[in-house]
């Protein structure tokens, strides 16, 4: 029942607002993934986990996730394709 109410509320939003909220959620998810990769890299460096090349790989993952949303020119590349 609660899910149906939220779905109805979502559908009442304009397409542009749905796209804006979806994009914000995508950025938040990407930053969460990148942040967790950074934390794991520190844990490995601090000796809490075995080091098998993990810190460098995790930092690379964090950088790729963060860069996937912005081109070097600063243009947003996480824009949705099509219309909601």
C-alpha cells in the first residue's frame, strides 16, 4: 500500500523533475560506491585486510566512478537518454 502511494506521488511529478531527482540519486549512488572503495583501501593499508593490490584497485574504481559523471570539460555525462 505504501509503495503504491509513493508510486502515485512519483507519477504526479513533471518529467523534468523526475529526471532531475533520478540524476541526483545516480550521483549519490556513485559517490557512495566511490566512498566505500576509499574506506576499503584505507582498511587494507592499515592492515585490517590482506593487501593483494587492493588499495590501488579500489582507488582506481573510486576515480572511475566519480569521473564517469563529468567529462574533462565539466559537461555532465550522466544525462538520461530519452524521456520519462
